[in-house]
């Protein structure tokens, strides 16, 4: 219900002030960056597949702190490497209202890079949540915490760049 109220409020803001949007520069600007080679695009696809497999093996049904900690270091190193990618970094130079022309190869590479980046963020968030919950519950088993724990009968709340918090369930 909140999303409908928010959407209605946003539509009134946008529709009542069209002049803000009429002055956007809609012309195309060439994107000056060297095309990635086909094998570089393949490497990005392989990285996505590798991440999927690592998630399954480290964050699947059975998990433990040692493997998750290694995976955390690995994913953080991968994220740091991705931050150095020229094509991905060139997005920061684009203005909000700017249209760009990409070669087909760079468009495919950019789509894959953004997919990889989003998957890495999601994986990092999931990994931190799994490390935080130190018990076995439901369909997920912790080798290092094999039993349910009364102290974990709670909801957890996770926000970007903040500590994960517990919210206990009131009966």
C-alpha cells in the first residue's frame, strides 16, 4: 500500500513540473572508450558463473564460519578489482540527462559488468547476514553452530554500511 501512496505523490511532483524535464539535452554523445575484446567479455560471463557456484558451495544449505570468511575476503578482493574497470568507471562521467552511443561489444560488456557488480553486492550482503546468524534454523545448517538457539528467535535488519541488528519477536 505504501508504494501506491508514494507513486501517487511522485506522479504529482513530476506531472506538475514538466519544465524541469524539457531542458534535458537529448542528443547522443559518442562514448570514447576502447572496445573490449571478445575474450574479455567471456571472462566476465565466467566470473558471474563462478560467483553463482561459490554462493552455492559457501552459502547453500550447509555453511560454516571458516569457509564464509574466506569467501568474504575473496568477494571483497573481486569487488575491489571491479572498481578499477575502465568501462564501468566511465559511467560516472555520464550526466543524468545524457544519451550515449556504445559499440555493441561495449554494450554487452557493460550489461555483464553491471550484472556482476549487482550480484557481488547481493552476495556480500547475504554473506554478512549468514556470518551474523550463529545458529542452525530452518533449512540452513551451520556446521559450527548445529543447534537452534533461543537468543536467535528474532528478525534481523540489515542496511548498507551499518551493523546488522536483531529485533526480538514478541509473543
